[in-house]
């Protein structure tokens, strides 16, 4: 088998891709370098220099001051639960609107789109009053409910347009074969639309993980707060040094990077399985 000879254009494209990757990774690299510096190294040599002495003092400081394991667990529980619930709601709503052809579905989708454009600031006071009356204020459940609805609104709008163009011949064949609505959704629609659903799941998780405004207004107790709130607390302290701030930022984004890398493999498997089916 002859070896393929690469042209100059191939190497040029590869070089440009490597340069683009380095540009994209540069902020993360600098964040990691500054997180491993001592305050003295940072003050004497600046943020672009390599650490003279590798130090984990900033990471340890943020870890202990904010009770990072508790904040991490809170963020993971909220983001993971919201991602699952929002995906389920999006699929069920979109199946009813896009394939079930609910009467007035276009108006419903338009209403959902307009509601999705509403700024979060306009929701704070009504939601505060509502959850205060129900005794859910300062609980993780309140954040899960709020963001499950917000994220599912976007997911419903996106999936409805996808399911609206679903091949009718496949659905009619399933109906002739005696498949119920639930069987059609589970055995036909979900396998084909799994790549889109997987992308939504990743987006919902990352978006919820990074949310700050609504959790800040609803999570008052330290034991229920999330990582973005812990990062804001550290930034508000006057004794904050740049290395601790870099360590805090690094620790706050590493979980989402790991989650995305792990789920990227699952996403590729889902695309391959959908193509085979």
C-alpha cells in the first residue's frame, strides 16, 4: 500500500490549525502558569513569565477558604440535574409540537421563543416572591426548577424545528407496524436525533454551571452556594492576590473542561450509532 504524499498545502493547513489551537489555548495556559506562581514571582516578573518556583499555595488557599469540595458538589448536582431535566422536557415538548402537531403549535413555539428572550433581571423579583412563598428560597431545588424551565425553553425551540422536518414516511411506517407514540419516540425519534440531544445536554450543563446572577439572588447559605459564587466571594476580598485569583479561576473551569472531554467521546459514539441505524 503506497504511502500518501502530503502536499505543501496540507502542511500549511496543519500549521495554521496548530497556530489557531495555541491562540485558543493561550488564556488557559497563562491561567495555569500564574496559578502555579508565588505572589513574589508574579509581582517581580509579571504575568507572562514562567514560575521560578512552582507553588500550589494559591490553589490550596482557594480550596480551603471557599470549602471547594462542597461548592463543587453543589454545582455538579445543580448543573447535571438541570441538564437531564431540561433535555427530557425539551424532547417531550418538541415531540408534541413538532411531530404530534398540537393545535396552535406555531403560536406556542413563538411564545416560547419570546419568553426565552426575556432578560433574567426581569425574572428575579417574581421568582423570589414565588419561591419565598413556597418555602424553597435558599435551596438548590429552586435553582434546579428555574434553570430547567429556562434551558428547556431554548431546547424546545431548537428541537421543534428539527422534529418539524422529521420524515413523515418513517413515522407512518411505524404507525402501520403498530407502534405507539411512546414507542415511536423511544425507538425511532430518539436514536436519530441523539447527536442534537447530546449537544443540548452539554450546553445545558455548561450554561448552568457558569450561571451567577440567579444563584447569587437565591442561594444565601454557604453550604448551598456554587463555584461561581465562591469565585465572586474571593474576588471581593481585599487581601486577594493575583495568583489565588488565577487558581480560583482555573479550578472553576477545569470541571467543565473535563466534563466536555468525557462527553465528547460519548457524543462521537452517539453520532456513529445514529448513522449506523
